């Protein structure tokens, strides 16, 4: 018996009929309502009508001549039916559209024209995630760490931030995007596969295949390791969009170590990120770099407010004016990480990360950063816990 109820939205009559046949053809889902109009506002009657069917999935067709209205509809439907999984069928040739759809709350972006097999795979992924206890349908948050200048400490921040998030919230992944990946070394892991294996197998990438490409650190952090030879892999922007689409469906938090990689891949990942942490030192060359990097990464759209400075190896320097720096770079100083060369270098040398070395000032600082970045989620958890206690 079909277990998923699907609401279809397509303005084109033929496409709507085709989608209905394809959905019903999967035999794990059935169309419960089929709408020729897209909602224009939150109080649109079509939203109330859809809510009455309590669908598990909303499937929106993105026609090439109606991209803006389809995206607006996705946003509204996601906002008004937050527990329903949003799927769209759209062109794969426009990375920016895929990103916008994901940011609007889309869980599965399926190539148009689609097939019963594509839909079936997407439905199966959804039911598999739902069956796993503790995994909600909400999408994970991506934090990307980028260096203002080579060697500023991007990997140190990314690795330890990921560990801190894992210990606070679990369900955290670290993706090593650097041209030559050092994350595995910092974590003393020996990965069999790397990011490029995931990218070259995108056509069949599902939760279990992705899981087999990742390597697990103690306490559960999952690493998708980086390149081990300094070859530049050139996946297309839509490849990365697909990879991240799968990742955000599986993990609550994803930390990306871009280190000193400044190319279209980093730019795309930054576009998908909740925050972009620019790791800099409090010196002129590093801060100049931070400004240039933020400008480059922000060029392809997305709000500049997501950029923030993390001052690594921080110590008070006479004449350093934080307000002027923030104004010049156009990003606030979010965090200051102390300079502790001995602790950091022995952590890397021994492969025992700072977060697992007892309390040091720097480990406390990075835990604080993880708490700060997820303060709203922590607040939600506390509220849930206190409600639970009063019952
Ligand atoms: N807070 C800190 N205090 C002292 N030393 C630090 C700190 N953070 C990083 N370092 C030192 O800086 C060096 C570079 O660190 P890391 O590998 O994290 O940099 P990176 O920015 O990722 O480099 P790359 O540009 O090669 O990717 C390391 O040898 C480490 O010992
Ligand atoms: Mg690095």
C-alpha cells in the first residue's frame, strides 16, 4: 500500500498529468491533490486546501518560464507546511536555481523531465530518513571555514568546530574541500575514500553510499575526506549542489574546511552556508586578504551578513581598531581564538585534536564558538527539555 501522500503543483496541464502518473507509478506514493495554480501569498486558499490533505510530500514543477513564481510558491508552502517534505522537478543546468530552491526549503531537487525511477529513489530516501529515530525532516546547517590567507588556521578551526558541534548536538559531518586535505591528518583517520569518490558517484549517491564514503571519528563525527594529491577536481556547480542536497538531508550540521581554496566550488558552498567564517590574523596582510576573499565569495549572490571574521592566534595589538576593521571588510568580528602554539601543534602532530585533550583555553574558545553558532537550536532544546520535566 502506498505510504506517502503527495500534493502536486504544476501550472502546465500536461506536466501535471504526467507527474501524477509518475508518482502513482512508484507504488510507494499516491497523488492526493493536484493543483494547477501556485500560491501567491500565505493566505492563498490553495494552501488551506493542501493542508487539509496533510500531504507527506509537496512536489512542485519548475517550468522554465515560471521560475520566480515556482520558487515563491515553494517558499510559501514550506513556511505554511513545515513538516511536509518539499520536492521540486526542475532543470539541472542552472546551479543558481538549484541553490535558491534548496535555500527555499527544498529537500529533493529532481531533474526535469523526470522518471518514475527518479521519483521512487527520492521517496525511498525520504522514508528511510523518517524511519531513523531522531532524524527530523528539517535540513542541516552548513558552516564554511575559509582562510583570509594561507596558513591562518582554517583547518584547525574547522576540525575542532566540527568536534565541538558533534559533542553538543551529534549528527555532524566535516567535509574537506581544501586543495590538499589535512582534516584526516588532524583527526588521525585513514580514509579509504575521498570527496572526489562522492562527486564521481553522484548519479547513484544516496544515504548509504555517502555513508560508505565517509570515515567515522571517535564520538561519531563523520568526515568526507579531502584530496590526498594536490590535483584540482573540477566538479560542476550542480554536482556540488547535489552532494550538499544529500548531506543536509542526513546531518544536522555540516562544517566545510575550504581552507585556502578560492574557486567556484567554494563560492557555491558559501552560497549554501548559514555562516561563512573567515579565519584571519589581526595583521594588515591577513585582514586585507579577508576583505578580498569576502568580496570574491560574495559576488555570486547571497547575503553579505553571513560572513563573519574569526580572529585566530588572537592577542591584543596596540593600534588595532576592531570597528574600523569590521567596517573595511564589511563583516563583524564574531570570535577571537587565543594563540596557543604548543597546544595546537602537538594536537596536529599527535593526531589528538584540541577538543579531546582536556580543557585548554583554545578548546573552551572553540566550544564557545559552536555554542554561539547554534544558540537558537540550543534554546529550542532547553525549552523542550524543561517542558518535558514539568509534565
Ligand atoms: N590558535 C592557534 N595558536 C597557535 N598556533 C596555531 C593556531 N591555529 C593554528 N595554528 C598553527 O598554524 C598552522 C597552520 O594551521 P592549519 O593547518 O589549521 O592552517 P590552515 O589555514 O588550514 O592552512 P592551509 O592554508 O595550508 O590550509 C599550524 O601549524 C598550527 O600549529
Ligand atoms: Mg588547511
